[in-house]
C-alpha cells in the first residue's frame, strides 16, 4: 500500500474520523480498530494524520490518566470534525458506486 | 510539560537495545525541530513510545511503527507538528543570550577576583573600550549562533546513522571547539581598542553576571 498517495491519506483520515466519532480512543487503540476493520496500513501512519487532524481542529486530543495505567492521549471529535465526517460520508457515497461500476466494466 | 519528559525518560528504559536506539534517534530528531510546539512534541513522542512498548511486548518490530525509512517518518511527524508561537521563541532566544552573558561575566568576574586576591596578579578594575567590546559581543553572538545552529544540524544529521565515535569526536571537536575558539582568541588579541574607554570594577562584572543568570532562570521557570 502506497502511504504517500493523497487519495489514500484522505480516505484514511475519513476512516479515523468515523472511528473517533463512535468512541473516544487513544493512538494504539485506533491502530488496532483500523486493522480489525481490515484497513491494513502501517501502524505508525496514523500519528502524522492525528497531528494533522488536530491542527485542522477536526479532533481534540487530551492527555488523561487511564485508570491504573499510564497517561494516554484520548481523541474526541470536534463539531468541525463531525461536519467533515458528514462531508466525507457523502463524498464517498457519491463516488463509491460509479467508481465500482467503472472498474467492473473494465474487468469484464 | 516536564513531567511528560520525566515519564518518557523512565519509560524509555523498558525498551530493548535496538528499539531504544531507533526510538532515541527519533526522539532527538523530532525534539531538535526547534520551532515546534513543545507540548505537542512531547505528547506525540509519548504516544510513539507507548505504541513501541506494546509492539515490543508482542514481539513485533519497530519497522511496523516507523516504516522502512525512519528518517522519512520523523520528517512526516515534524511536518505535521504545529509551530510554536513567536513569543515563546523570542523568550527562548533572550534566555539563551542571558545565560551566555551571565556565565561569561560571572566567570570572568570570579576568575579575576581569585587572581587578584590569591596571586596579586590583576588590577581590581578592568578597562573596556566600548567600541571593541561592542564588536566582540556582536561577532561573538553571531559565532555562537552559527555554532549553535551547526550543532543542531549535525545532531539531526547523525540521527539514524552509525558513526564511528573517534571520527565523530575529531570532527565535532574541530568544528565546535577549535573554530569558534580561534575566532574568540583572534578578536581578543588582535582587535585594537576603539571608542571611548570605560573602567569597570571587577566585582561589578560578577554582580551583572549574576543578574543576567537570574533573569535567564526566571525566564526558564516561566516556561
């Protein structure tokens, strides 16, 4: 998987927003959740993206003590993040079917 | 802030030798990108450390986290870190200058004091020609800035590389010791006295130095 590709980065950002919208997660947890969904990216690639999403104020990260364990940075969606996820969902829906169709036609 | 750094220092010891080497290179490289926000930098370093520790416990390899090109990965992280506010940068710069002047004046004052009382060597006052002193301070600050910047660049360059300790010692000694040392010596001995003269009692040097150090210390605490 070419991690440099802008398209993939955009999609991965959308997926990260979707996961964070469901529940508050920390970095490692997020990597595991992506993998469980079958989205197989280098685990480390989430951290530059998390930084960018924070810079764009789509997510908010906060260091919190986790029960017994160490301080962890937990991420939540901001209102701007909610809006961005909504836009991603619509864009994806609008693209998904035509692209699938186009590629299927080429295959056959 | 400093608690994050301490926590990092402690936790880092749980890494095995290879992971520690690559993580510390990553850490130094990212921390040395000095126009970046400290808080964000330490937070992402802690996240990476926690992640690497989990990988290590599971028997995984650091390449799963940093990819095949750790330097590029460090660049990716640095590229996304928010910039520090110029005000903080300025405070840091002023702090550096205050430390430099403080140490310089305090040590000059002390050494002269000791020479004066211990060996009856020196006069109790020092004669400064203002023009020459101004040139020394300006050229000195420039030299120190250039050397400081070179140190930054060198350490960053040396991350993720295996460099022989002897070569490193010789090269760094030359660039960061001999070159600036020569500049200061040359200025000290060859610059003719220029401008109006000013006689300063030696203990004033010490007192002024202490004040500069105090200001630097207050600036550091405030951070």
